[in-house]
């Protein structure tokens, strides 16, 4: 009816579209490996939250592979801001806070019980600290502390809540979370949504999709973390979840003893049926100021304290490691590497630069591998954008190209 049947098959126009998109207003990253049916997709978001019915999903991520969602948010429509909209139905942290001075039947008590971020109304906006991408990885680091506190509810016990996340394209995600409260004994929980029940064995959980793909979650931090497959839901959740929502069950990881300050490190790896998944291992400096994981032949490292000043870094690993990805550094800064078969040391100097998002990859990417990098930080030593009140407080935006 529309096309000449004798006409040649039309070319797929998507090949001309970029594989990555970032929406700065919502701090939303959307990236993929291609446009074919075998492509993997990854997304990350850290948005403001000021309107009722929004979901408390700061620092949430989603992953799609070969035609199936491995994990995504469990979507639905909340009565106001509680229930299905709380953080435990997204892939993010839940952190226990001060109890609001409300009647136990109040919807805000539901948020508090679940350790949710305050989607109505949080203390202030979150901050996307850094972001960068290449053909090898996509990286984001976000501070969601403000989302967990509410000044209006006098619920302000969360001192820090941030996430640094690296997608090793196409089949691994490394997630590093920092959670700290003023008060000890308050739970910190890591949540992952799933379409199929997780099989838990010690510090590992395996999920098999309807299509036979496997998703393996390895919990490297905190030591002794408790992994639990949550396969039942309250009637209120079932009545508010979206129709045909594929995410039915969840995996919960609890910090043992509910310490005031804790780090979570989870490695997610995907594979086709019958393909072996390597066992990741913990990588960290002697003082644990830098922590990360070796996933196959790649080491990914994060600062244990977000925004800490860099002096030097040294860590050991299991040979062989082909690629080192060190995050949380100053952007566009030169570093020197000392490498042995089982260790890497880093100090400032020499000629290889970190990228615009503060990521140092060793060996360096070629110029053809670098997509773009971005950072939003305070850099008075560079400049203040036109119209900014001062160089001290103005966000600094730039693009950095490796060639």
C-alpha cells in the first residue's frame, strides 16, 4: 500500500544515530553497543525529585541484552510517593533514616520503613559528579545524599550516599556504592530487580532469563554481606505495578551488622547459556582508600571516599590484567604508571592524561576509541562560565577529546 514492491530494501537509518545519549536536565545516560537485535543497552539516571508520584530512583541503572531485560525498574503508579515508587523497586540503595513525626498510617512512614529516598520532598537535588565513555566502557558517578534526606520531615541522618558505576561493554557492570549515616545500627540495603528468581550461593546469585541468558551477581563488599532472593510481594505493590511488567522478583543484599559507614561492591556479568562466567576478585590499595574488582582481564578501581584528594595509588591483582580503569581522578591530568605482573602504582606526572570525567585507562585508548567525556565539578583554577557568580561555585562543563 505504501511502497513499490519492486523497490530495493530500505537501508536502516539507525546506523547514522549515535550509540550514546545523555540528557543533562535529568542526568540520564542511555548507551548501547549497536542497533541490531543482539545489542546490549545500558542506562543510568540521577534525576531531581520534587513532584508527587515520582519514583525514588536516584542512582538507578538498567541493562538490556539480546532482546531481554536483564534488570530494570519495576514500574507502576504510586498513590502518592510510597509503595511501588520507593527505592527498593529500583536498582539502587535503601538506607534507614530518622523516623518522621507522623502517624503510622501516613504514607511517609512507608517510605521511611523501606529506607527510600524522599521523592516528596527531598532535601535538595542530587549531583552528577562525573561521567565518561569510550568504546570500552561507560562510567558515571553520582552523589544522591540529598535524595535520602528530607528537611521538612526532620529525617536527616544520612551523611552520604553515592554510586560510581562502570559498564564494561558489553557483558559486565561494576557497581560501587558508599553509604553512611550518623547513627549506627541503621540498615543499608542494595536492591536489584529481576524477572526470574535468583539462586543464591554464598556471596553469589545467578538469575536465568526466559531466553536462557544468565546474569551472575558477585558481592565483593561488604565482607559477609547477606544475599536474599525476595520472591513475594505485598498486595498493595501488586495492585499498583504496571500491567505486563517483566520484573517480578528482587535480590536484596544487606550490610551485616548495619554499620554506620559501609561500601558495597557488586559485579554483574551476563552470558549466553553454556558460556562460562569468570569469578571476579576484589582489588584494593593496602589502606582500602581505593577499591574495585578484577573482572577477567580488566581491573576497575574507585575511590572509597568520593572527591578525595589524590596523592598516590597502588594495588595488586591476579595476573594477567590487560586493561586498568581507574576512576575518581582529576580530569585531564597527567599521571605516571609503574606496572609489574601483579601490581600497579600511580602518581601524578609523565604524559598520559586522565579523561574529562577523571578516568585513567591504562594502556591508553587510541584517539579513535575515545567518544567523549564530561565532568561537572568546581574548578576555579580554570575559569568561570560567562554570567556565573564566581569561579568558586560555578559548575565547569567541557568536552575533552583524546586526539
